[in-house]
């Protein structure tokens, strides 16, 4: 137990000192758009060591596992079950996963299914077909996700609410969920390919933040950190105590 607490303490104390992450941007059937443009403006933020774009129909866990973080979105089509299973496998590794519009479209092949939905990894729950109405960011929780994000207006949105067990971080001014988090998975209800227009404001910064802001440790991790620091303090005090005199 002592060894595991010490290991957790070391991991938490060194968190944030890691190299800039590698990112994979996956867009399914994004014909007419530019997944490479998304990768370009993410890379221009200087927060990542590399950003790779992939426009595909189906992405595997093996492909995603070569990267530290993944941004996933859908457009015209995709492989709902296959992609959902692969995303669930990636999420289970604890690495950062950001999932955005139209992953919850309820329009057929572009709508995620599989273990990502059935296994409870998704931070959003769909409550109807996608919305094609403009709205602006209303309230947010002022967390680090919204550093430099003061305005955001968007037209391409999914009709979603925060899933059970997820934290709602921001909503549109019409009450539709904008950002929700569930562990290491972040849902952003914005179509990230702004070559289609429909979105304005600080949406790019929101995606940069979602992929670069360190995750907040769970309460259990804080408890282990404090316990570990306590053990370190005890060990230091013991080393400082003078040796007991030998009996004559």
C-alpha cells in the first residue's frame, strides 16, 4: 500500500511536466471540408508536438493508440458501431478524447454507437435529431476549458444533454448542452471544421483548451497525494531524530 501511494504521489507531482502531446484529428466522411485545416490551426497554437489529420469512414483503436490524444467528429457518414467500439477502447486507456458534432446527429451512419455509448463513456446523450439553428454560448463554469473563450456562436449543433455521471461545463443560450466532461472524455457540441462557416468566436481556442488543459485529478487521487506526502514527512522526521543511546 505504501509503495502504491508513493507511486501515485510521484505521478501527481510530476503531472504537467510531460512533453507536449501528439494529437490525431479524425473526421469521418468529411468530404467538401478540410480535416487538415483543423490539424493546422491546432498545431499553430504551439500546444502540441504534432497534429495529424485523418479523413476516413472507420478508424481503429490501433490507429488511435499511436497518439496521446484524439479529436473525433463525424460529417456525412461513418461506421457507428466500429468507431464507437474503437473510441471506447481509447477512452479506457485514460488518454484525452474529445468528441464533437455530428457524433450525436441521429442521422444514420454519422451517429456514434457501440461501446462508446452503451459502455457509458460518452459525456453527451442525444435527445433528438441535430439542430440547425444559431445560438450563442450562454453560461459556463469558468474552468480552464474557457480560458480565452469569451464568445462563441454556432449553427451546426447536435441536440444533446449531459449524460448521467457527466459534468455540464457550458450551455448555449437556448439551454442545449455545449460542453460536458466525463473523466478523460470531453464532449464539445460544435462542428470543428469551420471551413463550412456556421461558427464564429473563440471556438478554436475551446478545442485547443480541451486538448491541452491537464485533467483535474479525481478526489481519490488527491487523497493518495496527501497520504503520500504525509508518509514522506514521517520518513524525513524519522531520519532527523537522534539515535537512541545504547544501554550501559
